[in-house]
């Protein structure tokens, strides 16, 4: 979580029929080009606020340079494309309507050459040029980015969470098999046209597959979704790359640029950045903002630059910490009441961890779809805590029938908010990718061990390098490791 507060309203679409720029075919499209551009313009500030931009100008310049070159040879060269590297450890890339393309620092750290990056960049631009996001919006297949998303089982709680994340629905559009296959083809075409070896994109799928198997969780990036099998996709992209080469005279000068890319990302932050907050021993610590508070045991957590979220594993309650607008506690309370359509039942002044605070319980008023009457959909407990000019909002929410059982949990967390003074937590630093030059020929395992990588992290580093541990690496080669 970083000190930011931004919520952007979503744009509603109306009807039109248009020609697909890639296929040239007429198709029903309820989102016009103008609305598509407006959706991107309205959603982009919410995306960058949610994740934050990664503060490395040379990497931002790199993605801009390659992105602009690729946009110019795409099926929609008229779009003003925007490219961002966002500050997230998740291995992901995504695009939203209107030409906005985002890569996380997590995926940038896992590429091992420029050609891999270019292939994925072409894939994401392909989603834009083929209007896949606009098509999914037309079909109303929109993922909701709420407080903990799928972790929250209650529809009422999900509705509460949605209000805290308006404008971000477009992040998690699910593309079907045909759309993904088409974007793979466009990724090959576009990256090849600007001079890269597109077969490297297929090789990157193996890195993603290994990462998925290591973590034991479903792949997050849409280009490694469950639609096409990753192994089939690997073979298919290699075939597409070979076909493009044959159709274009088997060019010999297609670029890979491994060393150039590794030097570009040398020093990039790897994994979670504790400076933005971290959980340890059931406590959330924020070194930059210098506060801490307890996290309920067993609750799932998610930290973003915009807010820190906690969810009961049973799906019946949630909490979040965010920044509240306003110059005073009263102004902040009024803003939250309006934002979440709350009806406060009572409020009280108190001191929390030495900070002035305002606490109240309120119902979120919703309309019953059957009777049309106003009903309490969610009951909330809110603590507003002021640290000089900054006001933090801690919110707990549950259905009215469950609220009494969860209120002690909410209170324990909120009453536990305090100043962080522990030097160990205040000085916690992130890991960075460190690029090393090998002095002797060896296999990757030996090279990593020689450079001090512990046994428990060898497979992790092998995945980061896109190699098996037994692969031979020549003297003078560059490999990636991580360190403070």
C-alpha cells in the first residue's frame, strides 16, 4: 500500500456494429471505437493507482520504444498506445481497451531476452487490435475486482467490495480459446515484423508453466490461461514462428538480444517489496508509513499500493485499510458515508495507539430487487485514524446476521493499530535481480551454488533464468540471481 486514494467510475457502453480491424469481418459490437477509447482513458488512472508505476525510467523507456514501434505496424496504427510497467511482483501482462498495455515488474524480471518480451507485447497488442476486450464487454463477461475477489463468497460482500474498486473490472477479462489463439498469432506477426525471433515467446510459456507447477496455483496471466493447454500452446507458437520465417524468406537476422535485456533489468525489484508493507507473524507492517496492526489468524491477505485487504477464509467477512479523503476525521467520515451509501448507527471519539480516531458502525443501504425496499445489505465497522495530515480508514464488513460474531475480530485489528518503531521492520529491504557474469563453464546448478544460492531456492532461480538446473552455461555468460 502506498499513500494514494483514487476511485474511477466505470463507463457504460451502448450499441454499434463495426468491422474487426484484424479479420475485416463485420461483427456485432456494443462498444463503439469512441467508447472503447473512453473506457481506456477512464480506467488507466485506476490501474496505475491500484498498482503504482515501477520507478525505473530506463525500463519505462524500453517498453515505450518497443511498444510504439509495434503499434505502428499493427492492424490499428491510428491508436495512441500507452505502455506502462507497474509495480507488482505478479508475473502478468494485460491490456485494456483503447491501446493501454501493462507489464508488471514481476514479468519483466522473468523474461530472459528482448524477443520473449516482444512476443508477449505483441500478444497483448493483439488483444487491443482485435478488440477482444471490447467484445468481452459486449458479452458482459466482466470479472469483478472487489475486496479479495474470489476469496469472498458472499454476493453482498462482493458488492460492497466492488464499490471500492470501480474502474478496474477490465483488468480480469477472460478471453476464450479463439481470442487467445488469435493473439498468439498476432504476437508472432507483430514481434517478427519489428525484427525479433518469435519462437522465443513459446519458450517463455515454459517458464510460466514451471512457475505455475512450483506454486501449485493456477496461472495468473491471461496468455497462460486454462483455455489452450500450455504445452499445446508452446508447440503452436513455435509452428507459427516457423511459418512466418518460411513465408518471409527465412530471415537470418532476427534478434534475441539476451545480454542487452539482462543488463536492462539488472537491479529490478524481485518479489514482494516490503517497503510497501508486508505481513509477518500475523501482523501487517508498513515501513514507509511507519504503522502496524494485527491480522486475524488464518485470514487471507492482499496488498496493493491502494489498499491492504483481509478476508475471512469462510468468505463471511472482510476488512481493508485504505487512505481516507478529507482534512479532518469528520470530513473523512462524511466522504466514506457517501462513497459506500452508509447509514451510521452510532459514532464515538477515541484514541488508537496514541492517534486521534473516530469509530462508527453503519449499514450499507441497498435496494431489495424483489420488494424495491431499502434494506441493510452489509453492516460495517469503521475506524478513522489520523496521523498528522494522513487519515487511515480501517473498514470491516459482514452480513447483518454475521456481524456480531465478527465485530470482536474487527475491533482487535483496529484497536491494535500503532506506530511502528522496530528497527528490523523499519529497515526491511526488498530483493533485487542481480546479473552475474560466470567465470567458468559449469551447469546452472553449480553456477548458482558457487554464487551462494541455497538449495531451497535453486529451482526458483532456475525458473527465473528460464533454464533447467542441469543446463550447461559457458564462461562469460550472464545469469540472474537475487539479493538485497
